[in-house]
């Protein structure tokens, strides 16, 4: 597989000494050391997608059971006792965050 990237403003990549895109250590991969924004020029996380994303495969999350072993039942009474000690909160999203993320109910 080959990857092609085209900048809408090629001048933004004039500084060749600041190469952030690199061939990955694993075959058929690329690596970018920094934040990536899709439909945004101000990503505040490793990857920010402003719009819909389509995944044609699986999404692996650290909480996924495929990443775990030794899964076993727990004492529910003890867990309920722990839950009663948790701090539970309600919140509203900040308007500037909600508008950028397309959230209508804040």
C-alpha cells in the first residue's frame, strides 16, 4: 500500500528540517509525531475529527474484552459499597466546546 498526502497550502511544509511524518517501524505504516486534525486546524488531542468517521474494521479500546485476561466475577455487595463512596457529579459542557463538537444539548 502507498500513502499520498497533498497539502492545500504547500508553503506550510517549507521547513524540511521539521519532518514529522515518518515511515513506521511496522510494515505498511506511517507515524506522525504530533497532533492531527481532520476538518480542524487546532487539534487539542492526538487525533481530532470534526465530522463523521467511518470505520471499515474493528476499533480496539483498552477497555475491550479482547485486550484482557483472567476476567472473573466480583463480590457485588463490596462493589456497591465502593460505589457509595464515589463522588458523583452533573455538569454542562462549556459553550465553546459544545459548538466546536457539534453538541446541541449542553
